[in-house]
C-alpha cells in the first residue's frame, strides 16, 4: 500500500479529530481505484542546522558522527553505499578494524533510534529504506528541476544556510565530501534565486525580483548576474538612480576583491540605463536585452598544474606528469576546447582563484588537483569547477600503491578523463535547459540530440533527429553532430526494418564519411563509420574504422564498442569480448549498458563460453530486456541443455523481434550465424529459411 504523507501543525485543520501535537501523520487516498503511498516517517533538515523530526517530534542524535552518517545516507539516497566508504568517511583516521567496528555501532544506534526498517543492506552495502526520510536537500533539487516560479520560490525559501552548518567531523574524507556538496548545493540555490528574480521581473513584480536577487547577493556577493538582476529590478521599479548607485558599488567590490571590471553584459545594461533620456523611466524588464557578442558555442576547459602536497620537491615531476597526461587525453575529445599547457601552467604557484583563471583564459571549466605521496601510497585528488560561478561539477579522489609510476599515471588519467566528459555534458544540459529554443547554438542542439538519443524511445529518436539536424544547419562543419546523426540512422534502420532500410543505411554511411572528412582526427567520426559499416556488412572497412577510432582516443568508449561489434560480426568473437569489457569499464554508468552487455554475451556465446554468456545475458536483461540480450540468453540456455528454460524464454519473446535478427546480427561467417540459429531452434524456434 502507498500513502501520501502530510505534516500538519496543530490546529491547522479545522474539525480535525486528533490530539494536538507538533506533527500529525495523515494518510490520504489518491482517488478511487488508485494506490496509496506510505509517508516518510522522518523529516530531515540539512540546509543550515541539522534537525531530525519524527512522528513524536524532534529526535536528538547523541553525536555529530551519527548525524553525519544519517546525513550522508540521505544525500546519496537511494544509492547503496559501501561499508568501507562509510568507515573511511567518518573514521578514516582510525585503524581499519576499529573504523569498521565504529560504523557497526553507529548503524546499530541508528536502527535502535529510528526503527529496524530504516536501514537496508548487507555485509557490503547500506542505504536508507525508500520512503523513510523526507530530506530537504532532495526537495530542493526536485523543486529547482521543476523550474516554475512557485517551485523556485519554494526552493529559495528552503535554502536557509549552507549544508550541515553545525556538523563538524575532523576526517579528511568527510571534509572533502562536505566542501564539494556545500558548493554544489549553494550553486544550485544561487541559480534558483537568480532565475526566480528573472521570472519575477517578467511578471512585473520588481520588488519580489529585488528581494530574490538580494538574497543571492547575501549568499555570494560576487555573483555578478544577481547584481545585474538587482540593477534591472531597481530600474523597473522607477529607481534608476539607485540602480546606477548599485552598479558603482559593484564596480568597487569587483575591483577590491578580484581586481576586475564588471563583465560586458553588466556594462551594456548600465550604458543602456544612462542613455535613457525619458523623464519616466522605462522598466528594464520590458525592454529588449542589449545585443552582445555570443559566447563561444562549445565548452572550454583549462587543466591546471596539480599541486604537490607531499612536502618533497622531487615529487613535483609526478604531479606535473599527471596534469599533462590528463590535458593530452582530454584534447582527444574534439567537441570541447582544451587550453594548451603553456597557457594553464603559467598560473602554477600563483594566488589566483578559479574564477579569475577562468576569466583570464576564457575557460568555462577549470580542472584542478593535488598529489600527496606518503611512503608506498599516493593519493590524487581532482575537481572540475564551472569557473564563472565557482560551482563544483565533479570531484574524485584516487588512492593507489606506488609500484609502477607510469601505470598509475595511465590509470588515473583514464579514470579522470572518462568522468569529466559526462560530467561536462550533464552540466551543459543543465545550462542549456534555461535557454529559449531560439537562442540555442549548434553545441546546444548537439547535446539535446545526444540526450534524446540515449533514452532509446521512438519519440526521443524523432527529437534527436531534429536536434542533430539543427546542429548541422547552424554549423555545417560540426563533425561530431554528423557522426551522431549517422549512428541514429543505423538504429532507426535496424530496430524497425522496412523497405527503406538499405536507403537509410546508405544515408548513415554518407553522414559518417562526411564526419571523417570534416575532422579526420575525431574518434567519434571513425567510431560512427565503424558502426555504420558493420550493419552495412562491409566488415573489413568496419574493422579498419574501429581500430582507427581507438587509436585516436583509447578512452572514447563508443569507439571501443564499435570496434567490438566489428570484431564480433567480422569473425573475431574472442577479441570482441575484450573490447566490450573495456567499453563497460570506461563507461560504467552508460545508459546503453544493456546493449554493451547484450553484445558481450553474444560474443561469449559465439566463442563457445556458454556459462559466461548466460551470466552476462542475465545482467543485460536485468538492465533492459531487449531482443539481443534475450536471444543470447535463450541460445546459451539451449547449449547448456536447459531447454525447458530456453523454451519458456523464447515463448516470451515477441515473434516480430526475431524478424530483425538478420539486421541486428550481420555475421560475416555463416557458421557463426548457424551456431546461433540452431540453438534457438533447439529452444523451439521455427526458423524462416529465407532468413540469412
């Protein structure tokens, strides 16, 4: 049964037949024939002072680490957290056995205080039970995502102060996490305040706009877009003199704090105000914004020299080597600009903020990090920051044993660059979500198209086609957009084969060739070509393109995936297994993991590893029960003489799905095709002999 949960202040509801108490638990039916949802037992406030409210009022936790543990589980819910990670987070300075014991005791105390069903998990992982705790940080993010004026106003009211303002835990891992999470949530709240102020101006409510802008300024007085909205609000309220005075205060503030001038948008706004000769000021909110040169379409990133925190000058080379390797690897991603070493390393050892560095270089994102070596262990930390608003996008820490320095550099570089690419794309999607469709550039359309393509639904495929087409119309030289559009055409051709499928594949091949011609060094172009050529049954050319994609960027996981397909269907199933495994390692949270695992299972089956194929196919089906994984599962069951299970699984497979087999599995070798088909026949499939 599911229930809604409502907390009512005593006396808030007239004629309510219940005793007066701080919180009243009310279960509300959602309507005839509809389920009900159980309400969270506890309300947790983390924005500001830590406060836990239960059915009977405030719940006092005996120490800060217990509060920190509950807060961390709430902030990361519903993702299970490993016990090792939790022990390190709050007791990292203790010996491992003692840290684990402290964690067990803390979990026992939480269960005793909050109820035995509050926490779920096993000997490896722990998480909060669903619908147990209503946390203000989760509500903040939900309200901000909704994006309406009312939801943003609620979010702004919810942000009382920085995260866990009164919780102090003297552990390095805790401090690292808390600092990053505080900056992330503060950035979200500030964005909401400025967006709300803009919406209030559009609604001709300059006083409310000014209040929201001033709240943002009180949180971060260097937030220039908040000052800009405040100036607009003052002007819209007829207070042009106050607006100009606010600008002069801003000029002095930026000069004293950053030694910079206001940016071009602010200066243009004030010029517009000063030029006005009208005795009755025209509200700025009703006028067209000043025409400014557009910012660079695609994102840019500056990789700073990593700090040597070891206290050993001889380790400087190692810190520099890590940063240089990351810079070199990132430069192989062709859809964002990476600043050269001789630009970014000039800031080494200088007292400059990330915001100042970003402004000086014109970089949208800055990657900074540190290296700390102690004996045979090294700890490398890295964080990615959106420079203009000093907002943390991504951060991670890596602990390694020093055995082979170069192997460590390669390992860390691979982890960092494969994390940064999706982190930037998520950040950019959030940025362009606030833009009107008419103001979107080629990069914006490319990201929107990629987002819809990765949802793998028919309606999203149509939206992806539109956005990729728009990206190419705006920038005909955008190689990656041609490449993504080529891949999308293959998906449309093979997942729903029609008489037009050969024509669609031909179009895809033209797009892939165009991508390579536009940028011969773009791994995505060669990866797309390999993908298209596989399904066009041009196996030798597919292998060549796949190997070229990996050669250009060994960390670009779609290139590995395309090479895996070329190897599998080209007759080298053993080698394909390795490529699919590497694809999964490079992109462990890939939205198409079901496809990666499905083809890995087919490669294992084709190579004769039936037990491994069944295990991998089961994982793929658990991700998403698509045809390829299910067919590999059925074939493996039949080969393992589990024919009853194979027959049951086959019966659940739509018959029309089997008609797509020749398109989805373009084997070069007839023996590989027959090896699969005979197993399906053993499971009870009646093959149409016209299928080849």
